[in-house]
C-alpha cells in the first residue's frame, strides 16, 4: 500500500489507511495537528508517524474530543517522548495513556513525562511480580 516505495504515502493512500477523507486530512493540517512533508510540486507526503497521528485524531474525534484538546495532547506527547528517548513504537502506548486523562488523577505527579515514567515503572513491577 506504500505508493512511493520509501515509507512515504500520498494523500490517497493515507485516506485508505485512516478512513479519513482528503478534505479532513487537509483540514487537520490547517489546524496545525500535523505537518506532512511536501514535494517540489507541493504534493503532501505522509510518513508512518503522520498516519499514526491521523489515526489518533480520528479516534479522539470519535470520542468527542475537541481539536484544541487533541492539539494539546499531541504536543504534550512529543516532548515526553524526546525526553525519555522513546522510539516511535513506544509513542503509541504513551498516546493511548494520554487518551485516558482520568488516569492521571491516580498518580501524585503533575508532569506528564514523569507520569509516564511512573506508569511504566508500575507496569514493569507488575510484570516482574508475575514471573
């Protein structure tokens, strides 16, 4: 399904991968929720991370989350990943945690990056306890 053969996708392929229309995708770009690369001819080229981001946007919109709140979630997730040295595969887990903000009240931390560390530590300790 990778139309370009180098990990970049055209908007038509992204439509198929995300279930969003080209109009929705362009709208989310104008709102600053993603910034795909462009060719010299101005064609959008989407990365796998862009596709994942659009899938999260679609999920959150389906749950009734506002675009402003989605933008905040996406911006909050990025610095936490960079600070913790997370790989893109780990971002999915972190974004999933951000999609459930009610969980944050269970932990006595105000920094989202620290919250993710606490949650990962608890997850690891539970795994170690199961062995």
